[in-house]
C-alpha cells in the first residue's frame, strides 16, 4: 500500500520587510549619518521618517556591520 502524505518542504518562504530601493536608502542614510556622528536614535528616527515603517536598534547594528 502506498503512503499518501503531502511534503511541505520549501513551502514557507520568508518575505522581506523592505524593498530593494528601501534597503539601498537605509544603507545610504546609515553611512551618511554615521560619518556625521549623528546618534543612533536620530538615525533610527530619520530611517522611520523616510521609509514609513519601524526600524530597531538591532536593525541599525546589522546595517552598520554589513557596511563595514
């Protein structure tokens, strides 16, 4: 007798919160404002203003590590 089951491997795909344009914008803002020695809370506020979505300190840390 044959086993009938559904294989769900690979069905769940994560979707990105930001578009590629927004990712580039975020990287650009972080690089520019970090060079000007703007504090992290101000950088986060500017990113949230530009993208109209929330941004965390951990997200900022990840972007800074990726830029290095």
